[in-house]
């Protein structure tokens, strides 16, 4: 039953996000789902709820969808199609509600929410996080770097990416995140060396 639900959800996500060029594509959703499951197992959360919430965490993000009410209804229809219980639906929705970095320092209400938020934030740092930052910047027409302009991808490192390690919720995520954070700092050092 759970594997069938996960297949249905991943298929929905693939169809919805396979052409995304901002770093919020199917593979981002898959990495977040798998990391959320991994963290849930390490931290004592529900791996099924965490993985589902990971798959669905960006479905109602205003920067990725034009019609939020339609996006919410699609998720509810998906729940019904997959025969997800009302209790599980509520747990998934709670786990999804505070994932975005734009929620600031808001700590999710459930352990599953904490691991999904951590999984999403971990995907924003490290080697893949750097690639996603430049992908997003390119899709939005941002320059790589400038001594004068504030709206650059390198500026995004300071506005968001370098803050993430200090905002992680769980010990397991903090351990994984430290290596990725260190890589960000190494990358920036090399970037400035090459920038001249």
C-alpha cells in the first residue's frame, strides 16, 4: 500500500515539475523526500509521512505555482485518489506547512515537519545546493556576481545559504549539514580567488 502511494505521488510530482529550470525540479523533490525519510528514521519520526510530505513540499509554493487554490485542490484530489486516510492527510499537511525558508525561523509543529524542513534546507547547501543556486539565478536573470548589484547569485549565499546550518532542527541534519556548509565556504573562497 505505502509503496503504491509513493509511486503515485512521485508520478504526479514528475508530471508537474519535470520541466522546472529553477532548481525546484522532480529530482529536488525526490532528494528531499528521500532525505526526509532518512532523517525520520534517524530521529524517530514517521518515515512514510515524512517521505510523502517531502515529495509534496513545494506543490503550494507561490514562486512555483500561479494558482494556489488549484494547487491545493490537486493535492487533496491526489490524497483521495491514493486513499490516504484523513489522519495521515492532516499529518502530511502539518509537515508541509513551515518548510519554506521564507517562513524564517519558524519551527515546524511536528517532528515530521522538522525533518522535511531540514531535508529541504540540506538540499540548498553543499555541491547540489550551489548548482541549484546558479540554476535559479540564471532562470531569474540574475548575474553571477557584481561589486555593485545586490541581486546576484553570490549575494544569495550570504542572504540564505550560509545561514542554513544554524537553522537546522535535528542533530542528524546538523551533522550532515556541517560538511555541506564547509563546502559552501570553500567554494566561495575559490570563487573569489578566480573572480579577480
